[in-house]
């Protein structure tokens, strides 16, 4: 049987991986949903077609992350769900609205299609804002103060902008002609907001707790941690330079902005996770205090090493099959 402390690290790493993959994969399709124009039916069709084969499977990572927390860290699960019950309900409502609208817009009477486009767009916005609000309250350790709620609202807007940024970069990669140029413009605008949001969250994060500040600026941690925000800033610059180049040469490495955004998401998530580790509930509960019994985790571990690689392989295969540009609701 594996040691309980080792199992705690393994499962928090798996949970972190699931959350990161959800933020990237479902993040871009939520972003596409928020960017859908309500006055251009052809563009809406193409944008939804670009996420059609992926959006439902992307949500698998959210289910996996919540399931891992429930089984591996039950005390943390109950504490987090209690604190985030209302925004979690709004998140589910938004996801349900997206699921219903996605199918109904293709099957309903043509005159009803604009209504379902609005439902899909509004559901994407609700889901994104809810996730950002939950992240903000989590960072603020679920404090019930006006400062915590104000920061959570700011975080909600920041996450919605970040999802719109990665969604726009996805469209730059997957679309052509006028829609691609529109996506480039969207990516530039939302990229600026995302940069400001990440900067503000980073500053608040460092100012919240002297322990977090010490983690980042003590020796030797600072030697290998401080280059991370520099790399993140360089990735923003690379994304903007790539977007500018694509306005002139739209077929030249159109995947660069999206991959830069994936790097930004990954570095930001790592920085946030490192800041709070080993706390699974900031300032209240560590992974060692919340971890389940080693007997149940050992049993779950053998299932996880089969299921998670299978999901990863399926995800990689589906993206390989549907790689390339999308147009008129068909892939080629």
C-alpha cells in the first residue's frame, strides 16, 4: 500500500491537472460562446462548428476534478461546496443552458435559431463569470467581507476575459477570411484585459499573506520562480506580435497565439497552485489534513492510472482527427 502522504500529493496533482485542462479546453469553447455575434448567423454557425466535436468532452475534466476532490479530499470538498454553493448552482445552470441551446439551435424552427444563439451566449457568460467568482472567493479564503466580494467580482470579469482571449485565439487558428480577422481583433482586446487581470490577481495574491510573499521572494525559490512572470509577459508579447503578423499573413503559423495562451494559462495556474500549496483550502485546510484513508485512495489510484491516460489519449485523438480549418459547418 502506498504511503498516505505520497497519495495526497499524487491526487492533488491529478486534481490540479484536471482543473488546468478544464480551464484550457472548456475555457476556449466558453470563450467562443461568449464571442458569438447575434447579428451574423453565418459567423455564429462557423464559430459553433469550430467547437462542435470537442465542447461536450471538454467538460469531462470538470467532472473528474470534482470527483477526485470528493473521494480523495472529502473534508475539503464539503468546505468548498458549502462556501461556493450559489455560484456553483449558477455554473451548472449556465452549462445546462449551453447544452440545450447547442442542440436546439440546429433542430428548432429557423425563426427560433436567434433565440437559441442568445441562450448559448448567455449560458457561456454565466458559466464563465461563475467560475471567476468562485476563483476569487477561493483566493480570498472565503472571507465574508466586502473586499472579498469585490475581488471575487473582479476575478469573475478577469476569467471571462481570459476565456474570451483563448476562445478568440482558437478561432484565429480554426477559421479563415473575415471571421479570422474579427477573431484577431477580439483576441487583441481581450488579451489586454487578461493581462491586466492576471497582474492584479498576482499582486493581491502576494499581498494577502506574508507566507506567500516569502515563498516567491526567498532564496533559493526566487531564483527559479521569478523568471515565470517574465516568461508569462513574453508569451503575451509573442501572442500580440503573432496576431499582428496574422493581419497581414493570415495563414502563417495561425496556431501560435493559441499555444501562447495555453502557456499563459499553464504558468498562471502553476503560480497560483504553488502559492497556496500545501493548503487545499487557503488558510484553513492542508492536503494532509483533508486526505482520505489510504485504503480507499490506494484502490482509487489503480483506477486513476487507467482512466486518466485513457481520457488523455481519447482527447488527443479527437483533436488530431478534427484538426484543421472549419467552414460551413464541415471540417476538411
